[in-house]
């Protein structure tokens, strides 16, 4: 039972949508997870060696780029170090306790959270959104960054007007919730050998309720991966490509239309950014740059510095130019840790996926899913996604009868 609680707390923190993201709650939860790990002898020497080795390389990296390349104030280096112990270490704690069963617990807890989201979403579309909002506001559990109309009561988020008929789940907005669901679906397929079980259908239904372009495209790629895995004959790949083209151009044409509209709007935003800056400054708000505008703005601002990244606190530099809201998660991650950092997480993610996929061709689909999710939402830096840095260290072949028996016992207790 305790491992379910740990996983739940980990997911709620990763969502960054509630009061739990405040530093004091974050620290208490990390301390609790660490205490459980010590009590259950979950931290062996080899576990600490994994994180110690990673931390050493990480510190060398941020020290080098801060003092030798970017020449930034010490505050930026401190932000990078805090990120390592606040975000990366949290991911390490979860994986080092759950080990090869990490995916199992994530899928199980995500299933519960998804069902809860569907229940509250049903109330939303039935016209009870205001009741949800008013009740949540009275609890006062929303994060400090909460915008007007946004509310959260730990296990569910709701934003009036913007997402009145979209499912945000326990995450800050529908698109981000779709990212969590897509990766959870991938985990579930790894667990059940790409079988369409009840959990799969529940996750698919939840993704549909997000009405997120990002989540929909990720789901399509995931279904193509499943199709290729189930029917690995060479000619099937051609069929898969044809089916993908048909689906994208005819069945859900609004995806391409939305992408084109977004890119056109972004070009207008960048071309008139001076006027927008004055307007949003008067409104005491940020300029909401779209996916494409965010990418172009960051590239134009940092150029070759994006090879190694700037800093976890790069937004302090950006805001001195224009007070913008970056929405492209891929370039947000690159601005934090560079193309080099992105390649590291892709390598670790690919290495993990190879444990469950028989062909390297399938890794292309997995990487495509990660790119789509990252381009759509700023999620790659969250602890949930940073677990990929450590998951590959626990080969599924290490799973033994004892661990499976432990799971069965815990399932009976829940």
C-alpha cells in the first residue's frame, strides 16, 4: 500500500497543479519518500552509485557551461543545482524504491486518477463546472501561480472559460494531462505486451476528453507502434504509413488546420511583439507565445548557446527582454539543458524502451511520441519524465518471483 501512496504523491507533485508544488510541501514529500526508502532498505549502494555518477557529470556540465560558456551570475548556477536535487533526485527516489515495478505502480495509480478525472469531467459537461470551481476555491488548494478562473483540489483541475469542456485531470491543463496519459499508455503496453485491456480503453477515452492536438497525435503514433508490434511483417510498415496519412488528412483534418492556424498566428505575434509587449505590460501579464513562436523566439535570443543550454532559470534572462510565456516544451528543455541535455534524455529513454521492444525500428515511434509531447507542452523537465534517466538501470529481466509476489500481496491489500 505504501508504494501506491508514494507513486500518488510523486504524480501529484509532477503535475505542478496544486498547493503541493510549494517548496515546503515538496520538501516534506521528498523527505517522506526518502524515509520509506531507507526503512524498506530500498537504497542499496549501487543505487546511490547510479545517482552519484549522474550527479557528478551533471555538476561538471553546469559548472562548465555557466563559467566557461555563458558567464552568468552565480544565481543561475544555484538554480541548476537546486533543479538536480528537487526534480532529478525525486525521480531517482521513486525509481530506486519501485525498481523494475515502477511502470506497474505508475499505471495503476494513473488509472485511479484517470477514472476520477472522467467522473468530474462528466459533471463539467453536465453544467456543474461552477459548482466544482466554487467548492475548489473554498478549499484553497490551488498553486500560487493560479490564473483567474483556474482552480485545483489536488486530484482534479478546472479552468472556467478556457477549458470549460476539456478534461485537465490532476494536471494544470488538458494538453499536459494528455502527455501524462500517453506515456502511461506506453507503460501499460510495455507491461501487458501491447494488449488492449480495460486500462487501455480508459486511457484512450481520457485522452479524447482532453481535446488536445498534442495528445491526439501522440495517441496516433502509439497506435501505429502497437500495430507494427502486433504485425511485424515488412509490408505492414507501408500499410501503417498509408493509414497514418489517411487518418491525419481525412478523419481528423482539424489537427492540420489547427497547426497551420497556430503557425500563422505565431508569425503575427513575433512580427508585432513590441506592441504586444506594451499591451501585456499594461495588463500586468505575459505575452502568450505559441509553440512555433516560442521556438523561434528562444532560437533568436540564444542562438548557439542552445547547444549546451543556458540555465534552468533562463526565463530570468528572457523576461528582461520581453515578458513572454514560453509554451514549446521541447525548446524550453533545450534552453534549460541544451541540445546536449535533450540527447541525453532521448538516449536514456531509448535505452529503456529497447528493453521492451524487439526492433530498433520501434524506437523511432517512441522517440516521435516524446518529441510530439515535448513540442506541445513544457513537460520534459517534470519528475514524471525525468524517470527515464534511471528506468533503464532496472532491466525487466531482473524481475523475480519475490517482486511479483509482493505486487500480488499489495493488490490484495488495496
